[in-house]
C-alpha cells in the first residue's frame, strides 16, 4: 500500500459487498471517493479470484524486451563475486552504464558486500587539494615465483597452501609504493629489502619522478615501520624539504590510499594471471603502472585517469 492510497484491502472488500447488495457502482464510487473504474476493477477481480484478488499487484510488465541480456548479467555477477568490484569499476570494464550494473546487483542480491559474507565499516574519505600536498608511502612483501609458475593458480591451492609439503620459499620482492593523494598517480619499485637505506633511496627516486611530472611533494605519510622511522630516511626527507607524517599505531585506514592501491596491484597485476617466472612478472610491473597512471579510470576520482589530475 502506498501512503496516498484511498482504499485498504478491507475497504475494497466493503466496497464490493455494497455493490453486491444492490448499490450502483457510480453511487459506491461517490461514497468511497474513487472513480467508477476503480470500483468496477475490484468487483471484477473479486468475482474472478475472491478476496486474494483485492490485494495489490506488482507493477512489473508481463514482458521486458529491453531487460539486460543474460550474458551481461552473468558477467556482472562474475566480476562482483570474483573481484568484489563496485558498479563503477564493473561498468568501465564491460562498457555499460553503472546504473545498469547497480540494477543487476540489486536484483540478484549482490548490491551489499555485507550480504556476501564480508565485513563492512563506515569509511571517512579525504583528499588534499593539489598534487604533491601529500604523498603516501608503503611497502608490500610479495613472495617470488619459481620458474615454471607459482602455486596460487594450481588446483587445490586453497587447501594445500599451508600444508607440510609446500615448496621451499624463494624469498620475497619488496614493492615500495608511492601514491599522490590528489591525483592518485603512483610510482612503484620492486627492491630486495625494506631497510632504511633502501627506502631512503627509493624516496629520492620517487621525488625525482614526481618532479619530472611537475609535482613538488610537500608532505609524506607513512606507517611506523622501522624503515620509515630510520635516521637515514628522515635525513633524505629533510634534504628535499619534505615534511614527514606518520599514522597512528594500528590504524592502517589513515594510509588507506596506499593500502587500497596495493590491493589493486595484487588483483590486477601480481595475481591477475599465471606467470611462468618471477622475472616475467616483474617485467609486467612497469606496463601495469603506466596503464594505471595513464589509461585506467579510477573510482576514487570520479572515473578520471590519474595522470589527468596532475
């Protein structure tokens, strides 16, 4: 029942009873302040279906020739379940309006991540006004791939990844990540460790990269890792007149832009497809970074490409 409805189911039944008792439909319509057609409609439904015919019906048409094709619906649901993408990202990927994607997700019950057995929380977003106002830094430790391919894409990986017969690890690559808060332009290097000296040298190269793109970095936000609180890192920042800021302990959300990019880096580069060697994966890193900066639409900046905001 909508809020402006004149008749409840009980009133409709009373209206029909009056017609059956001998009152004319026009007189009953005047008494209930509805049209004669409305009276006739409910009298006919009552004769055909009884009291169940007086209930509200769905306004959905019997046929929908413009309904989203089943193939597109399957692709939308697949991307939602596999990658947890939102309507904007799925729409960009499939070249369809995000309103269509959201309608499909809502119709299939996939519009809420909480209904997909995921924990959600209220997100507080912020963005600095100009490129260089804040640069987020973080490090992701990534296991190296043996020659012949890694185990992540092997059958049964989810059940055997922690088993006693797993292969001996080959060490890790340390992905040092820098992302500009305003434009979301990123600079990434795969380095052998995350020591203070290594991180300071990465900072110097990152600052040079942003300067070459017309951006002067004023502040840097990091977590409280040992490499970021080292003297050599602080000296490098002081040399380039960059102010250092750190997140509160156990609050990775504060550095959320770097955390979210690392997740994207894993989904769309590191584990996007099987690689036959670690060198092959590292060779694909720079191609992905160029794609991310210059071609990939970014959900956090309204679908713009990061390089367009420099």
